C-alpha cells in the first residue's frame, strides 16, 4: 500500500486563466513530477475557488526527496515549469501537507475518474485521544457504515503530525449527499466526532479535474 500523499490546497490569483493554469499543471506533472523515484499518481481537484493537488508516492522518503529537489531547482533558477505553476497561485491561501496513510479501505490509484466526488475533512484529535483508539473507531466506521453506502468507492485516513484528514470517494454528488444524511442517524458517527476537535475542522467537496497515472 502506498504510504505517502502530498496534498496542497490553494486559490488562484485573481484574473488567472484556468486553461493556462491547467496546461501548466499538466506540463509540471508530465515532465518533472512523474520522472521522480517513487511517483505513483497525481490528481487535481476543485471545490469552487479552492483547488488541490494530490500526489501519491511509494514512501515518505521519495516524497521528501522530490520536494527537496524541487526547492533546490527553484533556488538555482532551473525549475521553469514549477515557477510557471507557482505564478498562478495565491500564496496566502496555500496549505501543504505530507500525509502518511494510516488507514486505507478499498483504495486503488486508478479511482480518480470523472465524475467522482471526494469528501475531504482535516482536523486534529481531542486532547488525550490516542492514535490507536482513533484508528480503531475509524476502521469500525468504515467497515460497518461508510463502505455500505450507495456509490462509495474508497476511504483513506491520513496524518501529518497533529493534523488528520479523512478522504472518501463517492461516485456522484447525490451519493455523497445521501451519505451525509445517513450520518445523522448513525450512532457511531457521534462516537467518532467525540474523538475529534471539530473547532479545527476544515471541509471540502472536491470534483476531479485532472489525473495522471504512471504506466509500469
């Protein structure tokens, strides 16, 4: 199971051309990111004005090596494609995470297809909650409830330091909406929220804009 995810969310600068931005992303992935050791796949998501890129790597060492190489190339002025990509971003809106995969349910790298919908929630755990207890609760919820919902494709539990994230893929927006309604009547949902610091909760409903898989 791949165990490293590079997740970046951001908004574009006012007046940016979306087609030009998409072209810059495509070039960056095809010509640079996908050439690095450990690269598996890339997907680009959008939720209104918020964009997010999500790349999967074989190991955290591979991900860290890619980021270090990109930073070194930028510092030396030899990272033209990355600089073109960065020129579209509103850096005040950027959030970046190096997630480790803590739980994966029915995940396949080729599942980022249109019109799949991604439910993304990031948060911190309540004080005193252990990682083991939280993952046990997450596993129970996925096995007994989430995976039983119509249109469910896969789920991941991700962690970067004290920040956790749930990443759940559904076939359609309607499937996700029905899942949200079902959560209100599922008792274990409350048990899960009792472990989370909901005051720090950040949520997005992403649609898939672009994907890229490495042929092996």
